[in-house]
C-alpha cells in the first residue's frame, strides 16, 4: 500500500529499530479516505531519554565524533542519492500519510529535500574558523564545532522536506539529532531514518521518535542533554517551548505561523498575479505557513482580480492525491476540516462576500472547496488569524501607504509578496514590508541557499536554510596560543668572574 515492502514503523534509537518501552502504538490515517495506513510505535518520555542518551554517546564517543567534514559530506550525498532513487515510493507515501497531491510533491517536496541534502553536503568540509591577529605574542583564532545534540520537531504539512531542512545542516555541522515527526505524518521520517542508515550514518547520529508532542516532544524540549531545539509549528507551541527550554537555557530556533500579505498594485501583470496568487493560497490545500491568504488588491483592478481569482479557484481539481490530475488534496484531518469550515462561517458572519467555494467536497475524506471571500476587512477575524486551509480574504486598498500599513498590521511576519511593473516602487515597498521573505512579481519560492524564517512576532525567530542555518548548529570557540619567548636569564656573578 505504501510502496515499501519493508517500511519500518518502530522507533529508531542507536541505529536499531525498537518497540516503545510502553508497548503502545498509534494509527495513522489517509486524509483522503479516512482509512488506516499504518500502526506506529508511540514514543514516550522514557524512549526520548534513551534517544538523547544514544545521540550524546554518538556525539562524544562514536565514529561520528572523529569523522572529517568531507566524510560527513559524502554520507549526506549518498542519502540524497537514495532519496532520488526512491522518489516514486516517497511521493506515494506522502500522499497516503499526509494527503499531499503526487503532482506537487514530485515537483517540489522531493527535489527540494534532495537539493537541501546536496547543498549542506557541500558545506560539511567548509565550516571553519578565522585567525584573528589580536597580539604579536599570541596566535589567536576561532574554530566552529557542533552545538551538540539537536531535537528537531517537525510539522505535518511538509513532513519529509521539513525534516531534511533540519537534519541536513545539523549533520553537516557534526551534530547528532533526535527527530520527532508529527504524529499525523510519521512515515516518511521513519523511511528517512532507514535511508540514513543505508547511507552509512553511524548508530545514534540520527534517531527518529514517532509519537505525540505532549509526550515525546515535551520530553525532548525539557531534557537537559539536548543542546538545541529546532521547531516548526504553531505560535502557541513555540511559546511553550521557549518557556520550557529556559529551565536548561537550551538554544531554540522557531519557525512558526504565517498569514502572509500579497499586495497587487494597479499596474501589475494581472495574468501572472492571479495565477500565482491562487497557487499562494491553494497549494497544499492552503496548509502552508507562508500561504498568501491576505490578498490586498488596489482599487483599479480589484473587481477584475476577484472575478478571475474565483474562476481559477473553481477550475482546480479537488480529489484523490494519488491521481496526477489532482491539484488540491484533502485537509490533514477531520479536526482541521471542521476548524477551516468554522472560519468560513466566521467570514460569512463578519460580512465578507463569499464568491467561490466554501463547502465540503463529498462525504469521505477531508476535502474543502477552494474558497475566496471579497469585501473583507483587515479587522475581520478570519482575515487576521491563520486558518491553514484554502481560504483567501481579498481586501481593497488605495495607494502604496495604505497597502503597507494594512500588510504590516499583523502579528505574523514570515513572508509577503507584491506585484507591480514599476520596479522602483517594488524595491521601495519590499523594504517597507515586515517579513522574513518578500517575493516580487512571483510567489512561494524557497531555495536551500537562501535563509528562511520570520521577522519576529508569531512567525518565530532564527533561520532555516542557507549559510545562516549553520549558526543554529555550531558553537564558536576562541583559541589563544602564547608565542611569548621565555626571558633570557642574567649571567651569574661567578660566571662573569671566570
């Protein structure tokens, strides 16, 4: 069913597949049908302690501790090759476990994960320090070593890609990792663990703990043996992590929520703006932290834009994620579907005009029509809060200053976009938007070479990807070597008399 005859569903600890110490398991379900996919071991606090202990031993005593950067890079390249060889099966696994359309996963998620591994494989032997000529009588320089044991906690919307975004730079820097996938989508992370072993990663360097956040995740956050926590998820959980990690002064990186503004000026290329704005809202059924669901459209093109966006939403193919023709799959769970439908009803009550979608599709699985509201206001709850579903709020504006004011009036700051043929204005507005990434005349692109993260607030702190991510997983050490020569002793009196 998954495309793997040997898919492991146990915990990966110290290079071994183990049963959970509690003996408990949990079921994953296909969001497109509601049918069970797999029974998976359920890690708890005791399993988390064992995984951290394994990672600590591998960091300090195993072959990983003495491996060169070049050797680490070769392992990451082999892992990338193994992902490439299993692309078809991994794409199918993401569709079954997470409801992700195979068409999009094959185009984006798998290539991005492979590219990320290859990018950091290239960095592994180039993480160096610098000589700082502080004094003439000393050799003073810095080195950069691994930060230590990393707890990588990833969400369900991009299970494999987000896992690689964290483990690739961590391993390149020489860290060891305990990966906690979301309980809704653990299967691709487990397969990644097996492929890492096949690539030659020593035991304990990558441990995989499927389980629930309040059990395995919380245990990792609170463990004094964890040196770095890298989390992608909701602002509420991010706040809890910061508070819990403070007890051990553990370093924390958080990539949190988003409600990204997408600003369309009157002089935009409307064909491109409508096409890519639709993708910015509806890709992955809107379950994207950087989804451009706050659409600000200038007065002169507002009505035409709304009409064309609604038509494009209606043309999307909603259905089985395993069907290559499908462009919009299901939401991850029944609970998520209910939540999004609640926001649709909120938009109606608040007075926005529903111009496309808004209803459930079928009675099996968790499908929702791509939905567009016009006449929205920046103070409406459904237009301010992160919905994590295929729902767009279109808001009219007049002039550049109003556009910037409305766009920045949000606790989120992950990403933003703008559309204009005037590159001078585009450059100026991009500088005024409060966002970690600003797209100009495009939407949604990421690359392993470019840093990714929020500009504060409910979008978190720190950066994944690019050279910036290496700061997450290294510690800088200063080395001071004295070059002072011993002073020559004065001749003794008896020596002079002789």
